[in-house]
């Protein structure tokens, strides 16, 4: 099968869509399919040298004319009206992967970005051949009937390292922006300190709120308990997750799915996360959850995790078992079955 995977963002950019697109493309190639990744993210030739599939960056209309005649199916991970015209003219089936919510027009007023996302989303909904939702939360919010829930996969590189020595009590991996809730985590750390429970946290990530969050740690009196690191990828990320006592995902918003949680679970790590959205679906029955933005509840989860060793063992076992539901073999099979069904029709 010849698959064109459009990834709205891609490496060297860092994030969930980038990781999922790479994981899917790499595995489909291993299965013998021909995959071309197309993205609007720029990169140097050297950054693409190690790829097992061709990557076309910032395509123009002429580029699409040369690609699409040989393609069986177009898979759009993220969406853009910029490329919709050539796709529709090609007559090839379009599979649209919903990685996030589409804002309602009524909620987008006064926010130009959300307004554009809403308009783009609502225009493209009826034009796709099939829709894939990465969680039930996304499917419920988008509301299209021509779709199926297929969770994001976890890359095979995420696994337990038996010789890893724990270097912290808790760790966070993600962007330093308000939505990710690092402020809630720092407030929870301060609450634990007030209760004479002193924990150390490693924070991996970058973003526009980094300096603000570092100042908050100082103001809360927990700066000495926090270590800040930039984003890590590949083997460095796998190692960092294995060195964590547990991974915390304190998102303020309802995460669409939370692939970081699955990656941590595949490394055998317990995850403490906010319960709304797709992240709650991942963790329900397999991790510890708290109300989004509630630092008191998060602090209680952290204390329970540290105070009861048997709970830690149980959660780590459940976490690893849960991660197998997101194995690339399972997720890829679901996609290929969908593609074959579409092509038959």
C-alpha cells in the first residue's frame, strides 16, 4: 500500500503529533508499505538523513501533482486548508486524524486562533472519507458520525530499563505552558512541604511560561526541590522516564489523550494525572487521578504514592499492562484495516 502521511508538524519540532507521525510511518515501512511523509515543518537535509521514509517539506501545488497519482490513501495527522484543494482533486480517500478538539464557533468569539481552527475543522469534517479520533473525548466533542476511535501508539523504544536507578520522587515531561499545569504541580509540592513531606521533582521541557514557573517555584519556597531540564528525545527520554520515581501529568485542560502518560507506563512507571478528557480514559483503573487544577488533590496523590510502597508496586504493574493496549502493532493493525475498508468501497 502507498500511504501519504501529512503531518501538520514534524521533527525537528517536538510534540505529540510529531512523535505519533514518526511512530506510524516507521512501523508501516517495516511492514512493507511505501510511506511518504509531507509536512509544513522546515528542516535541514542532515536532519532527514536517518529517516527510513522520504520526507517532503513545505510542499507546493506542483509537489502534490507529482505525489498524489501514485498514492492509495491520504492520512492527515492534523489539518490545514492549505493542502485540501489538491487532495480533493486527486480523488484519493482522505483519513483525518483528530488529535485535538475543534472549538465551537460560539466558544471561539474574541479568539482569532480558535475561530480559524473552528472554521477549518467544520469545513473539513464533511470532506474527509473517514475520521479517526484519538480518544472517546475527542469523538464526543467533534461529533462526526463517519469515524472510529483509534488511540495514539507508543513507540517500541519505550521500555523498562532494569538497571535504572531512581533519581527523583516525581518527574514531568512536556511544554512549559499554562495548559500543562506545571503551576498546579509546584503548588502541590508546596502543600506537601507544609505537611513535612519533602519531595524532589525533575521537570523536562521548554515553553513560554518557563521563567514564570521558575519564579513561582521561588515564591512557593520549593525551588531547591526542583530541577529544570530542556526537552529530551529518543534514548535520552526513555532513560529520563526510567529514572523517575513516578510521572505526573497535571494538565489544566482536558488532554486529548496524553501520549506521554502511555510512554511512561511502557517504561513501567506509575502515572498521576488529571482526570478529564482522553488522559482520564488512559489512566482510569490504571493510575492515580485528580480534578484538573486541584493542587490539594494532587498533593494527596503524591503523598499516598510515597507513603505506601505496595501501592507503588501495584500501580507500576498496572501501568505496564495498560501500555500494551497502545502497542504499535495493535494500533497499526487498526489503521491498516481502516485503509483496506475504505479502498474496497
